[in-house]
C-alpha cells in the first residue's frame, strides 16, 4: 500500500496519481468496463488521509492469500503495470493457487478451480502433493475403511497449510495426535481428510460440503470459518460469478442476484456495492447449506471458528460466532496464538500471515483438546455417535 508522503514532492506525486485514478474512474463509470479494482479506493484513501473508507475496512483484515487470489488482473491492466509496482506483487512462487501447475481452472462452473488429482508442485517454498481425489491430504480410499473414524476438514489456505509441508499442517498433526493417543481403542485408526483449498471462500466451501464431502463417508465434518467470511470475500465472489456467467447453483444466490438485477454486462464494482448489504444473508445461506447437508446425510457437522491473530480480538468475531452458532454447533479456536510472538506465527509478518509450522502445531493441540472437551465431538471420536449426537446415524 502507498505510504503517506509529507514532502512537497511527495504531495505532487500523490496529486498526479489521484488525477490518473480519477480519470480512469470516470471512464469506468461511463463505460461500465471492468478497469479499476479496489486498489483505486485504497490509493485514494491514502492520499486523502481522512481515515479508512468502507473498502479499506473490508480489506484491512483479510489475509494476504485471499487478497492476492481475488486480484483482478483484467481490471488492473489499465494502469499499465503501475498497479504491480504499487502493490509489490506476489513473490515468485507465492501467487494464487489457480495459477500453479497443480491446479486447473473450471470455466463456467460454480467452483473457479480445483486441485489436479495426483499433481505435485511447489508453492511458497513448500511441496504440494495432491492425492488421488484432488486433496492436499494423505492418500485415502473413497470408502471409509472398517474400524476407522473419519473426520472431514473443509477450509481455505490456512487449513490447507499454505507455505508449510503437508505433514506439518494442523490437519495432519491432528490425525497424528488422535492415532497416537486413541488409536486401537474405540477405533483402530483415525483419518483427517483435508478438503481445504487456498482461496476457497465460504460459498465454495459450502459447495464442497454439499457435493463432495459426503461421498467419503465422514463421521464428522469440521467446517472452518474466519472473520474474512463476513467481509468482502463472500459478496465479491458472487459478483465475480455473475460477471463470468457461472452457475450460481444455490437458490439463495440466485434469489439475491435476481433481487439486485445483477447482469454480466455490469461492472463488478457496481455489483459489489449493491451486494454488500446482503453479506450476512449470504453467510447465513452458506451455513444453512452445511446444516441441511448434515441433516440429510446424517453426518454431524461443527463450525470451527478460526482466529489466527495475535493481540486483541477484533469485534467482528462476535458477529461471526453468532452467525455460525445460529446454524450449527461451534468450536471457537481463539486461543492458539495467545501470548505468542507474531514473528513466530506468520510466514512473512506483515506480508503473508499464514500460519508457520509452529502455529500449525499450536492449532492442532488446541483443536485436539477442544474436540475432546466438547460433549458432542467427544462422543463421536470415542465411538458413541449414535447415542450422543443429534445428527447421529
């Protein structure tokens, strides 16, 4: 982001940049062309220095990876490379998942891309090995083996383990911990299937739960959510789906799109402004998909509320936890980073705030303890699902 410049020369530079952005904005507004991204608002904020605007508020707490993935190269191309210079651009090998050799794009479909089954690559200096089912997870069968307790984890880049080796992410560490402490007792072994994919925001994760996860016969679904889910991500992805004429799939998305009369001929910026007031409606709709799938398939589901920051808790977590709890039982994973040094928790503090190996270890430990402390999930893990859970089969 641009820093505020106090010198006379700096002021002139800011005025020139502001003038350029204003011209582009007028052209964008007049033509409806998709030429200017949220970066324009962010730059204008820094020049005005009047405090954060709505766009800034939405962007300031989103984790680095989702910001990069949502970066619209087409709209930014109008700046002729100025955008890359101002934003810095991703480090080589640290860009969006959908631009890697182990992912493939899905034109026209609800999901924007998927991981390629059997692919191997490198991302953020860590090996990414995709299993036969398109997960960054250990090899598994689709049919659950006898004597196995199977947990499905559905998340985004933090849960996928962006920037760390697969065996060091919290999903793999949780599996190891369960087997070390409980294997051979109620169950012969435990599996944690990690369906998480970097950049899969709330709507994509709900789709996974409905369409993909039940095929693997899990005993428990852990559906992760993060404060980003009640900010820009959820409605900006709906605007993108409309702009790209993708399948909207869910009735609640079709209803909102129809209510706002969204059209592929309209700029995404304009659609996003109209969709912002619907963000909690979209969040509730996604959580409802998880709840309805849980009930229909008789698979207990829990919403795992992730807090991956050090320091004071942001107020939006209260709204997030409240929305999640209205749909399903929740586990609030809030304390893993408590009293920890931020420099040791983040891959590149201030640039990439994904969890480090140490942070994943702390998350796995807290999640293990919380799963055994919660009566419902404890009953599932100890083999008492049918008698003790409302969704037990």
